[in-house]
C-alpha cells in the first residue's frame, strides 16, 4: 500500500466467486477514512488485470485489493480510479483454493 494503515472493520459477504470476493465490506484507512464497498483477493496484484476486472462494472465498488505479492500491477476501476493494494504475508494465510 502507500503507507496508510488499513483495518478491515467488516469483511463483508463472500460472493461464492460471482463478482468481487466480498461485498458490503467496511474498510478503515488511517483510522479515520471509513469506506464501504467490496474487497477483491488475488495471489498477485496482476490478477486484477489478468482477470479483466478493470473492464468489468461489477468491480467498480471495490475499495480494497488484497494480494499475497505485489508484482507492480496497479488495480484501477473502469473509470481509472486507483484501488488501494494491501500485500499480506503468505506465511500468515491458510492455503488458497485454485
């Protein structure tokens, strides 16, 4: 991320693979900027473009992109808005399904 702190207040509702991974989430940036929207999770930050989310209107409400590694690919909505990225230590995450 860009140095801001981030806390997931409410992870939202799991989508079962249809659209962003979690909808109706609440994410707090720097302890004062609360955003409500969706959270998308990938193995690497490039998954956003690999899966063509930048072209899909279902991903416009994403407020946080979570990845196990940052390969330098930014996440942007169809309108070009930047989606903040948080990189999570893979050692602290249970195995992800394929």
